[in-house]
């Protein structure tokens, strides 16, 4: 799977956003979804749900931090 992003339209405030890092975070989340599926099929439903809940919060925080950092960089250049 290619990790390069060729063309994406984003607001000017987010032009410094590291899209490769964003894609890596999503890949990690997909791996965790697969792990949760295996846990659930193995009969450990509670662990699967806990993994998903924790990872969703973590993903949201990481993406929000990346967006915030890009906005800060944009503010410095103004």
C-alpha cells in the first residue's frame, strides 16, 4: 500500500498537516479493529469492546492534536 498522498484539497490553515502521519494513524486504527474482531470471535467480547473504545478516544485525540499543531504553525506564519 502506497503511503503517498498525491492531491487533497484542504483549508489553508491546515496546509502544514502531515497527511502521511494521519494515514499511518488510520492504518493503526484498522489493525486494532482487526484485533478486536479476533478477540470477539475468540469469545472475549468485553476485551474487544474495551480495545475499540480506548482506541477511538486515542485516535480522536491524536488527530485533533495534529490539526491543532497545523493551525498553530499557520498562526505563526501570519
